[in-house]
C-alpha cells in the first residue's frame, strides 16, 4: 500500500545518519548496475551472495520456510504475474497454502472467506470490500491472485490494520488516542534505530501530507507492520494451520530488510521464513534509495528479482487525490489532495465533493479513472464539485507522460 505507508508517525530519538548504513555496499549492487534493458524474465539474485538463480532453483529453495514474504510495487504487472506463478507452482506440488494480503483489512475476513469458497460474484466482492476506496489500485492487477484463491479454495487472510486507527496515530500520535483506540493496538516495538533511519528516508518525500510530524509517521508505520505481523502470527498458531505455508503479498516497504512484517512476525512466532523483493528494472537501479541504504551487514532480503517494467501503454495520468465515500451519497469526497499534484494546482481542496467528470455522474472511483484514461496525458478534464453547498466547475490539466 504505497499510499498508506506514506501516511505514517514516534518518540523523539535521534536516527542513525544514513552514512552509517551506506558505507560499504555489497558486491551484488555492482551486478545490478550491469543489468541492461531489455531485462530478462528471470533476473533473480540470492542475497547476500549475489548468486543468480533460475525460477526453478528459487522454488526449490523456498521449500522449507513456513512464510514467504513477497515484496511488490503495487502498480507493476510483472510483480503480480510472478505472485500468481508462485501460487500455481506450490498448488501443483500439492502444498497446503494460504495467502496473506496487505490489500485487505482484518475486518474483511468474512468477505474473503466467502470469496474463496466461491460464494460471491466479482462485482459483489468489489462492492463489499470497497476496493476502489480502501485499496485504490487497479483491481485487474490483483485479479489473477484472487482468481487462483477462488479456483483452488485457498485461504485468503486480510492482514491490514483498520485504516481509521492508523490515520489517527499518524495525525495525533499514540499518546493522544482515546482509551478504546489504545486497546486496539498490538504489542509494538519502536526501538529499532536502523528501521527508524530507513523510515526517515521515506518520510522526507511525504512530510507535506497527513503525517506532518516524523514521530507520528513512525508510530503509524510500526502500528501498520505490527498489526499485520500479529494477524499472521495468530493465523499460524492455530492448530488447523500448522501444515500451511503462507505467502504474504505486501508492498516492498513492509518487507525490505526484514524491518516491517518479517521481524515482527518472528518475534511473536519464531517460524522459518524467506523474503523475496521484486524491483522494477530502471536505468539507474543501482542508485535506488533502498539499494543505496544497503550495507555489508544489512541486505534487502533473501532474494531480489529484477523485473521487466510496465509497458508504457498501460500507464494512465493521475490527478492526485485520495477519495472516500461522500456524505449524503452523491459523488465522492476528496479526503486528501497530494501536494504538488495537478489537483492542487487546479485548486481542488480536501472536503470537495466530486459530482461529475466531463458531465457524467460519478458513482465510483472507476468513473474517474476511465474518464482520465480516455482523456490522456496533458489534456484538460472538467469536474463539477460541491464546496460549501455551492456547485462549481473545476478544470484540471492532466500531467505530461514525463511528470
């Protein structure tokens, strides 16, 4: 959940300077820098050695762990194709598997169970999980995973923390929570100084959003990770799940360096696990912030898979808003305007209610996505909004393809 990771806040401790964790880059970093496009389909490195692996070799080495954490970039087609391939291979081998997904809150578990049992149509599933408002990423990217779960009756586990609770921590801090909110918090470890330094490096890019204070950002990030680790731990401690292997699909930020879910899961339930990080190939991948954060003693994960980038044609412009259901049920309400976005430049504000796009009524997020995709890059698109009881038209100039 790239967007949730970007909303997060903790106790004022001095972070380690990034130079402390960047001095000695391992030799496999130079191997990444040598990968040129077009990248192959199996650019897999075993870390920290940097030895190349084929997909079949990787499968063989994933036989023993009880949990396999797969870190993704949410909008990457190839990442989800790889996830589906892993599921299919393990099912073919007769493994008893389950799928833990960051994309769903724990509160959605009964819906996920009905889906896996084949008791829901896709439209009903999307409506009940409020996919467009809670996850906000193109459903078709995840469709293959969810279809595999339904086809083979695989247990889906909603890992995520209640978003309202994470938002409260990001905005107010743990110390300001009401007693009933504090009672919902999992056991939390806020003491990892290297993790703190890593999160601070992420925070720099997002401090103008909801999380205006690093300590709250860090608290919320830890809450997010601890909550998912707790759900996973509780699942694997149940007697009926003792033979299951769990694939955890989450954003790279929750898996990388074992900081997020893996270490916090292991603290609760010391079962063997492996981590596989999926990274899109870019010309300057060697200077990727995550890779540059690596040191000789701190590696990204057990495996790093450099993947083919998305084809340019599937990219669509974004206006830069976070949406939620509108009060009164008409249109959608802007929850947050991304700083520096085209929406901000056009004067859209948090609290504005989007009623129509190009004259067509807005009933779901997909209505906006479709209209924006149809318009294309660098074009003007007009919204009718409701602000303080008055309707008005606002024209947003969509970004260029390079922005």
